[in-house]
């Protein structure tokens, strides 16, 4: 970790120019978000977005939880409030930067992910969770709707029937179930979790980053493109990939029967 990030109070952050790691760090509150955490996350996500050669980003949580969403201790029970402003200046501001990061983002869900915590995870490119972890759309239990784009993501990931049910009932979804439903990529036995995450991050950091960035963007785009438009988009993006170092290296390595040395561009 660079010295300049030592003062963070709600996160741990390291960025070696190739891999960036963000650890939500309020374990006594299951890493629930307060205003400082929103602000500190904004700073580190900006740093990542502005690190040109970053190859992979890892987001995880400290302690037994991943993130319990908004710190309800920062909201006054028995009062109404304008949550639109809160969302815009907190979660939405951060999710917009998260989305702008071009490197693959792995979310390692180390424990319970509730409310905004669950949906922040689902906004990442690859979600790996401990088998003991659970995802809870806790919002409706306090009279809210899923935010952090949960109402956009969930129907696409698990289908409308399951999305509506888990959002309305607030039923916890265990990691294995989440994997079976396609909500996350993989549920991993707790004892193999750290190793699996480390291997995945190291692998991604050596793969052709520019192509991975195109993959995530064009797959997101697929939801708003029609068939013909999407074929055109693939053609245009593949044209760019074909002109890249990593394509020429990938083919050369295959023909020479050796491992490719991708540079990420
Ligand atoms: O307001 C806005 O800005 C709008 C946006 C909202 C976005 C949202 O995220 S709304 C949803 C907010 N989150 C929740 O409603 C979840 C609340 N938490 C829980 O339901 C449970 O804590 C969990 C299911 C996540 C975990 O349960 P369990 O039994 O494993 O742990 P616990 O004992 O409930 O929690 C441990 C501690 O963390 C406890 O503190 P204590 O008693 O040991 O001092 C608990 O109060 C604290 N904690 C857990 N979640 C929150 C929290 N403190 C503040 N805010 C939390 N969200």
C-alpha cells in the first residue's frame, strides 16, 4: 500500500499498478456504508480508473461479512428523508466510476452481502462467494426498493420471477443457490476461498486486458442492441482487437506452442 492511502478509515486499498485491491473495512458493522466510506470509495475508485495499465481489480470485505448495505445507524428511525440525494451522492456516484473501470473487476464475497452490499457485488464482472455467504435483498424489509441498479441487474441475472420474489420477500439466497441461479459466477468452499480468489486475480492480470475490457462492455451493451446492430458492433470491436499486440502475441504463442505474454493492450 502506498503511504498516501494509509489514512483511510473505512477501507484498505492497495494498487501496485497492475492489481488493485479494495477491502471494505468496518467489520464491526459488517462493512455497512457510512458517508466516509462513500467518500473514501470514491477516492480509491478514481485512483483505479486513472491507473492506465491496471490489469485486474479485487473488491472484498474485512471480517465475517462482505457488506450489510447502508449503515442504518446513520439514518434516524421514525423519520422520513430524501433518499434520492443520498443515492446520487453516494452509491450512484461510486457505481458510475466502478462501471468506467476498464479492467476486469472481481468481487470476492467473503460473507453476508445485504441491501446495497449485495447489489454492489452484482455490479462487478465476476462474483465469487464463500459457500457460507448469503445475498439478501434487504431493502423491502425497511420499505425500500432494491437500489445500486438491483432492479436492472436481478431480472437479467436470475429472471423476473426469482428477482421479484427475492426482492419482495427479502429471502436470503445462499451462495450455492446464487451460483445455480446464475446470480454469481461461483460459490467456493470456505477453506478454498482465499486461494481461489488469488488464483483468479493472478490469472486475469496476465490475460489480454484490452480484450477483456471489450468483452465486458459489449456484453453489457447486448441488452440494448438488436441482433443486427450487435453483429456490427462485434465486427467493429474485433477489428480493433485484431490490430492489438495481444492478438498477434496470442496467435504467435499458439503456433510456437508456448504460453503467451500478454501486455494488456
Ligand atoms: O439510506 C440510504 O442511503 C438508502 C440506501 C439504502 C441501501 C441499503 O443498503 S438499504 C438496506 C440496509 N441494510 C439492511 O437492512 C441490512 C441490515 N442488517 C441485517 O439484516 C443483518 O445484520 C444481516 C442479515 C446483514 C446480518 O445478520 P447477522 O445476524 O449475521 O449479524 P447482526 O448481528 O445482525 O449484525 C452484526 C452487527 O452489525 C450488529 O451490530 P452489534 O449489535 O454487534 O453492535 C448489527 O447492528 C450491525 N449491522 C448489520 N447491518 C447493519 C449494521 N449496522 C448498521 N447498519 C447495517 N446495515
